[in-house]
């Protein structure tokens, strides 16, 4: 788990990319949130030209640049089963959305099964 600042659509952060491409690990593609997609649309700017799915965003760095990005990952060992995953980024109407007012990174989580 961590904050490797790996942005796959921009092609940077090669050390983090190497750690996520090991045959012993795998990047989970499914952590997503409706709040990330809503924020990208509402904030506009660079978010409207990003190539990745806005639901996969994990951080809101603000506008005008760089906007919302997917930079936080959980990279489990390959034998582990993914049971559930997500990004804590509620839509604006959710009462819990206020909990994301201060940090720029959102909590990214994965439930894993062993065996």
C-alpha cells in the first residue's frame, strides 16, 4: 500500500511502475468512486482532458493543474483474492463528503482473501 504517485496515463514514475509490474504483484484496477467522477465533472479544467476513467481518481490536486489523478494504489501479492475495493470519495450530497475537505489524497482500500 502506498502513495507511489504513479500516473499510468502520463507515463511517469518509472520506479513505481516497475514495482507494480512484478509477476509477484498486481495492481487492482477496480478501486473507484462516484465522487471522483462527479468532482472531475464539476471542477472541469484539466479533468475534462485526462485520458483515464475519472471514477478511478484517488487525489484532488486542484485546478488549474494537474486536477484529479489516480496516484494511490494497493498492490497485493498475486495469490491473494480481491474481495472488494474502493476509494473513499463520496458524492457531494453525501453527508460524509465533508470528511474529504482537508486532504488531497482519498483513502484507497482493498479487502483481500487469502487462500
